[in-house]
C-alpha cells in the first residue's frame, strides 16, 4: 500500500462495534480519488458496521475516518452531503411519492426541502434515471415497485446528488444478473470517467474481482486483509475467508465447485480445451468419482479438473503431450470401466490422445462420446 497521506478517503486505526464493545479493531484502509474499494466477507462479519462508521451513521469506538485530509466529524451535514452520497439496503420511508420524486430528493440531501425543482435539477434527475435504465418507471409509485427496481431508484438518487464519493451496502441485492452487471458498469463509469470514489460491499466476489482497485476481506474471526485484487483473490485466501471446507472456489474463473467425489475412479474423462468442464460437473452431480487427462496445466479447464477429479494426469504448459504422461493416463484407463471423450479436437500438442482412445478401445473399455445425463445416470447405477 502506498503512503496513506496520498489517499483521498482513509481510516486510521479505526475500531467499530456496539455498546462500547469493539467487533473489529485497527482498521486501516485507503482509496484514491476515482477508485473503487470493495468490502467482502461472510454474513455477520462486520462489513455493514464498517460502512455505517464511514458515513457517520455510527460513531467509531476508536480511530478516525478522513475524507480529503479532514476528519469526517468536522464536516457540517450540508458539506458532508456535498461530498458523499449513500445507498443502504434499508427501506426508504416514502408516502405517495413517485420514483422521480425519490430521485429528486437526492438534489437536497440532509434537508427538509422538497419542492419545485429548477430546470437544471430536472435535467439531472432525468439523467440519473436514465443512467440506471429507470425512465420507464419514473412516474410509478415508489412503494409499489419491485425490490430490484427500488435498488436502481436508490442508486439514481445517489447519482442525482452529484457526490465526490458514493458508499453502497450490498447494492446488487435483489437484482437479476443483467441489472447487477448494469449497476456495476454504472459505478465503474462513475469512477473512471467522472473521478468519483466508490466504496461498497458485495457478496458476489467474482464481480468484486472485476471492478475493484482495492479489496478488504472482513473475516468472521475479526481478522482483516487489505490489498489489490491480485493480492486478495487467491484460492487459499478466499477459502479461509469463507471457511470453505466442502468444495472450492476458483478465483481465476470466479466459479464455485462442489465437493469432489472420492473413491476408485471407474470413469476416465479425456478432456481439454474446456470441453471437459460440463462432463466433470455432471459426474460430480451424479456422485461418480473419475480421473481426467491428459490436460495441459495452462488449459482453461485444468484447475476445475483438479477441483473435481480424483486424479488429473497433466502436462507442462505449452509442451507436446509426452510418452510419460500417456503411460500415466493408460494406468488410469486400466482402472476405469468407462472412457468418456469430451470432444476436444486433436492437434499437434495432444496427438497422443488418439493413441489413448485406441488403447481404451483395445482394452474393452466402454467408449462414450459427450454422454448425456441419461448415460451418466446409468454409469452411476452400474458402478454403484
């Protein structure tokens, strides 16, 4: 981490908690102007509590929060509102307000004023609604729209405030995948194009990996890790963060794999090139232990195969498959009753896979090409 004095928004030895009892201590984070900081961690770890201290909804038990070189407690409510806007998951108290009304409230935060808007205000309200694809619901009663639509309207209200920094607590809650992507794209554009600093919490760590400049891991045991996505998004760190004991999380692809099935691998899968991934997952689904190979260690499916297969016969990156790896693969074909060809095309690098298939055929293995669920279910019954 670079020198803290350069950070636009930071904490120094921050301690947070309830009833004078700290739940998280010595929190030091920092983010530059126009960057995105994401908090990740299991439910109940304290992410929302940190955010509430950053926005002055709660008072720290120790330490300070600094915005543009100034303790946030030294800002007036009006000046603080000019700097920061907030999107929380709590319900908004509104009575007979349209969505446009709710967004317009963002023009005058922390005041009781809500009256006739200027033409400039009206333009900003429309732009804010358009930015979250909500112009079509602008005149609807806010209390009657869906949770996902509410989330977009609340983001529009925060955008309407024209803040220098925006803080969001789980903004993707209630959103479908399309609107999650659209929302995060909006936040990324705000950071990159408008130089707005963004601080948010997310459950979707694969999305956090895509958009963040800084990441804070808040563990259930109170330990905190802070760093860049490259430093934080490592399989072992994520496994410890969420206490994953059954199954695995693949940081490279942002994929979650269920627990591998152990036992004698009576199925051998000839994969590679991504063709084997769906086969591996379906075999796991039907609780069928299997071996896989030959797969290059830089193949897109290698880490997934490692997560799900009893044994993976691999080859060094960018190397032509060797006789040694072929002989190892043959040993696992000998153990198996079934040989599944996932459909990876043959080329110069994996030419020995032709020989492996012929070996399986010669040794009376049952050859299946891209089997469907009916075939896989039968395999499970036969070897069970």
